[in-house]
């Protein structure tokens, strides 16, 4: 885990780093960060608790505890990663551990949006290619240079064309992935929508 | 691409703009918040020097961290106390309506909003909780969001989102006696898989769905997310309207007539187009129980835990992991597996009708002496109604502990949790590894009636032997 944490900000066009592979389908957000660590009013201390129960059960053999994975920043996962609870604490914990990008077969919807919202690009690749990376990773260190402009991951011996939702890719390379200000640019449209919605008129007793 | 479904109509109605990059800016009609996923969002507002744009469109309650034994303040758990205090301060500061403990209206956010009449057809509803899909039972488009999106809704009452595809799940015939909405939705998730719904909204339809009560429909939509679908909904009908009528926050007088006129126009057209349609025969479903570590790993009560060879290559990896974690064997019967803890509650099955069904099974029976059993009403209103009907006494007489409302052992953020590798029969929604508070705890999901049967026998049992 990084001792000093600075959140990603602005344009994200290149991510260079060591891969860490985590094998398994349907890895849910309860596993990424068990509920008892959600008792907090900020995200600051989540990094050390990432995969807390799985790591405890594996007694040092969990990928997030292996020395070879120290300072890794590109997480390689299988299918439906991040399913279950909507807790943003899950990607926040990964981010604070040092993860800067995730490559997987597929991601759960809410987890994916949470990652994008906090500046972790999530890329997809076919199952066979993910397995190839994970297998390669078994033997030696694997470093990737990810280029978001080209949606390409390059290493010494392996090159992959990554898939990412075009809306997410554009947001990262333009630096406009922090949504709040983009949304507030349409303030007039929001006011208009509010006044036009039928149910606003007949819900006068809401407050 | 879907066309003229209820989802399309509600989405289009709430679309504020097309954003650069291809996602849509969607207005959120009702925003629900709670103590776990909102504090960082309020913190971000402060950092950015922003205010809450439409405080009247956000409603708060406290549910995840509340103790269910002693709710006097300050809470024994100082972290839980800090979380509720933070929510209290944020609601006060931003003039957000907050249903606190003791208000008579506190409870699990997805139980509270419908019973107060806040949840209505045609709305978009968002909450920093994945089970927000529950509210789709009323013909609203409702989905879970993360904390950054909670911040966006507070600041702008909108979020950026890619439009979902729509899959209709048509349920033919009707459920047989002793088979409930929980069994139906577990069956659907098993058939389609836990990730089939990624990128989709699920429209539940057909005779078996029409026959369900509003509370049963909430159980179905609640678990859409367990099938990967962020949003699940049911077209509103007379049952929907009569459920809402006269609720605390429901439209009244002339407004009621106007609401009704509009709500009646809200449904998928007969010739609407879906991205996908799936058919399910509800009559063939048995009481259903999970045996593994995902809500998709379930079987009928009279079936055996599958052999690896019976599973698709994609399902094998997680099945092997489940066998190891649960210490169950392939081919083993689910029936008669010993149960140590029984939990009735949660946003899936903690409503008054759930308590009535379980109490009916438990009346004049005793909980097995090997079982710790407790019932946690979904809200203060559910608790009051149950007491009025004497259900609390039936539970207590049988040996169940009667607790105060909250999320409790569904996710074990309070002191209600499994110990070691205990096996629980639970009416909640997730059987993930460690979900109920012990890193080795084992959860078997089932209907509240089946939990009651398991409590009496001390093992997984067929509730139909009790009620028929």
C-alpha cells in the first residue's frame, strides 16, 4: 500500500504499471471490502482492509499479500468482478491499495460506474486473453503500458487491444470524468425538467 | 434496442441531456439516503463548495448500522454512533427530511419509502444501495448508485448513465402453495445466472407476477441486482394504486385523481420491443434454497447439490470454490442440512406479510434447541403492525428473539452476526462469503416460511409439510 495517497485527477491517458492477477468469477464487493469496514465517514483507511477476510483465510498467500505483487497497479480479474453491493468503498479500497486500472472479462454495472467515477479505468478482454495474461503472470512479472487514446496495452512480449466503453474512454482522455461539474453545466435544463415532471405537481405533501 | 417499454418511457421523461461521450443525464425524482454511503458524498459537496439542489427530493433514514437489541443513544458502538450523528448533522444542515429511530417511520430504506407512499409509478429513484431496485415493483425506474453518484444527485439531482437494455422475464401460470416470491426470484437467478442482467433492466411480467401482492413484487424486484440487473420493474396496476392510496406521503384529494390518471398511462405498450424475452413456468418451482456462495447457486428443496459435471464450464470455477467454502458435497441433498442460526428480516423479506407467513408456520411450535433464531422487522411501522396482530408474541413463544428494526444480519454491520463457520437459514438476499459477519460463516438463502420451518426442525426442511 502506498503511504501517501493522492487521488487521480484530470486527464488520464497513460497508465504504466505492474500487473496483479486475481483469479475467480463473481468476486463480490463484500469480499473486496467486508461490511464491518464500512463503519467510517471517509474512505481514508480502506486500503489496508481490501480483501480483509480472503487475506486472513489465505494466511499471506493472497495475491494482495505476495511480495512479488508489491506496488502493482493493474489488476487482472475474471468475469462479473465487483458484483453485489453498490458500496463505493470497494473501488476506493482498491485505489488506496494502489490499483490504477482493472482489466477483466466483465464487470458488474454499479462497480463499473463507481470505478469510472473515481478515476479507475476498467477494460474488458476476451476470457482466453485474460487467462493468457494470468498464466503468463504465474511465471514472471508482467508490466503493461496502457494507452487510453489507442485502447492498447503493451508489454515486452504481449500486446492487447483493450475494450472500454467509449463514453468512459472519452471522459478520461478529456479529463472530464469528474461528473458533477459537467452535470451542473446544464442547470437551466435541470430546472426545466423539474418543473415539467408530472409527479412534482401532485406530491405537494412531500415536505 | 428496446422501444415503448415502461423503462423507455420513464427514461425518456427524465432525460435532461445527452452528454458528450454518449451517456445520458437523467433527473432523479426521488433520492433516498442512509448513513453508510452518504457521509463521503456530503463531504465532497463541502470540498467543492456546493449545496443540495433540491432538498425536498431527498429523504433519509438510518438502517445499516443500527443495533437491534439496545437502540438507546449514544450507541454502544462508537463508530456506529459517529455515523448516525453525521447523518443527523448533514440532514439538519441541508434541510433534508430524516426519519430517525423513534420517529415511527424509521427502518430499512427500501421498506420505508414504499410504506410511506414515497415510492410511486413513473419516478426515477436512486439510492446509494444496490437493493434500490426494490422500488421498481411500483413501476418506477430505480437503481443503486455509488457514493460519487450520491454526491452528483445531491448537487444536481441528476446522474450520468448509459441507458440500459430491457429484458422481459415472462412468468407463466402461478406459484403453488408453499412457494413464494423469494423462491421465484431465486429460481430466475439460477436459470439466467448472476451476471446475465449486467447492462439490462429486468421487466417482470406475466400471470404469475400479476398474481403477486405488492410486497411479493418488492421481493422480486429487490433481487434483480443478484441477477446482475441494476434495475428491475413491474408495470403498475390496480394493486399498485390501492397500496399507495392514503399512505403518509401519497398524493391526496384532487392530486390523487391527477396522479391516478397519469399512473394509468404508465405501462409497456402491447407491441413494445424488448432486447430479450425469457419465459419461466412458475408452476414448476419448488421451495428453493441456495447451497453456495452466490444467489445463483440454488436448488429445489427435493433436489441434490449439483455434480461438477452437470454444470456449465463457466459455473464450475465458482462451484468448486463454493464446495470448499461451504463444506457441502456435490450430490448431497439440501434437505436435512443442519442449521444453527435463523434470521428473518432484510429489505428482501422483512415486511409485514413476510412476518405473517413465518408466524403462521411457527404458531404453537418451538424452535429447535440447537438453533439461535431472531426476527428483525423491516421498519418501525412493520414492528407496530406486527405487535398489533400479536405476531411478536407468536415469534417469542416459539423461541425467536424479537428485535428492533434495521438491516441487521443481512450484512452484519451491527453486532448481529454469525460466529465461526455457523450455518444460517436466512430470508435475506446474499450468501456471499463472509456476508453475515464471520469470514467463514455460511448462509443458505430461502423464503421466510422456509426459515421458520428450518428453525423448528433445526435443519433445512420443506415448509409445505407444515402448511398443507
